[in-house]
């Protein structure tokens, strides 16, 4: 299984409604080889933290690559994330 951890920093003028819309849109993408999905906002206990994290597990490397090519995933990224994203960092590892 492959775990994807995506750390996000949003643009300063991003609203809570925009972040929640991204979260809901990404969670709703139908992709049967995505086994788990979690989205969490940072608690703002420090000034140097990222704003949110997306954690998802996929069956294997092939499933993850299929996710990155998925049309619905691309749509969510371009319509909901790209307009509010300032920075994105990712790590992928086997579990």
C-alpha cells in the first residue's frame, strides 16, 4: 500500500469556505483504489506550520499513478485547489 501525505499552505486571502469546498470536492472524487482519505486543518499553535494536510492510502504504485491521472482529481485540483494554493509539499511511502 502507498501512503500519500500532502501538506498545503493557502494564500493569505483564502476563506474557510474555499478550504472546505476543496476538502469536500476532493473527498467526493470516486476512486475505488483510494483506500483511505483524511483532511485536517492545522491548529495554528505555531507560526511556521502548514495550513492543512491530506492523507490518502492507495492499493499500490499503479493505483497512485492512476489517481494522479484521474480526470475528476484533476478537475478538483484545478477548480478548487490551484486558486487558493500557495505551497504544496508531498511525501509518498509504502506502508
